[in-house]
């Protein structure tokens, strides 16, 4: 079971909206396999939703990697729509707004923040504006 958030596309040119969504979420042709129409259970019944997932094998997966290793990569990663750290923060924050708290994502976020502080010579708990 996976708890998540489903967004409904506004009425209008849905094919164009889906194309824009795919361009934002997929960075190359190899990632197309990560897109699936999935059955989802909602209060209104079962619907089909476009989902993006990372399988257990393939490029870009972090299966069986310690969270510390994943954090080191995310703290330095940047793609066509922003940094990995920012994407993680936004994911955790938005899930929290819906009452979904994933302990592994929260821990990963803490580790990424610590890694970014260490890159910039700051210790955990130090303010970002500190001159020490």
C-alpha cells in the first residue's frame, strides 16, 4: 500500500497538459518506462492516475544504498528543473500538508541538509546566515 496525493488536471486540453507534465517529469527517453497509468482508490472510487515511479533496477535507482550515500548524491544533484535537495524538500513539505509523513524521506531530508552544511563548512544546527 502506498499513500499519496492525486492531482486532477483542469478541464481543457488534457493531452497538452499531460505533455507538459511529461516534459517536466521525464528527462530522457530511458525514463519513459517510469510512467504508468495506475489504478488508485479514492473516496470517489477507483480511478486511473498517471504515476511516476522508480523501479528496483536501472539507471538512477538507489536500491540498497545507505541513506547517507543517497544524501551525498542528492545534496550535489541538479537537473533541468532544480536541485535534488529542493525537490526532496518540496516533496516532504507537500506530503506533510496532506498529513502524510514518510519517516525515510524525513530522515533523508535531514541527512541532505547536514551534507549541504558540511559542503559549506557549517555544522548541524548552525544558522545559514552565520558567519562563524
